[in-house]
C-alpha cells in the first residue's frame, strides 16, 4: 500500500509540476478520456454551431504543443480544462 500511495503522490506532483509549466500531463487527464472529450466536443460543435470547427483533434497536440492555462475541478462528474494557444 505504501508503494501505491507513493506512486499516486508522485503522479500528482508530476502533473502539477507540468501544469505549472503550461503543459498537460497524462497523469492529469489520461489519453482515453481526452480523446473522448475531443470527439464529443467536435460532434457537439457540428450539431450546434456548424460554422465552427475544432482545429486540433489529436490528443497528442494537447500533450506536446498546447499551452495549458489551468485545470479546474467543476464537480464530481465533470472537469474543465482550459487550454490556450
């Protein structure tokens, strides 16, 4: 249990350290959830505002190139991730 707890603490520390540098960490948002969120956002834009398009649809972009402005916990069922270019 101690090793698992140490790993979790280290993961949180790494994620916050990356976030403080403006980078998104896999520890903060895993790639599966990020890909799903991008897909949902893109589909929602197509339905509600067809004149707009999500430019970056690859999760890799958000981990390697995007500047992350912050991550805010909204409630127990959703998270908001602010990404700036």
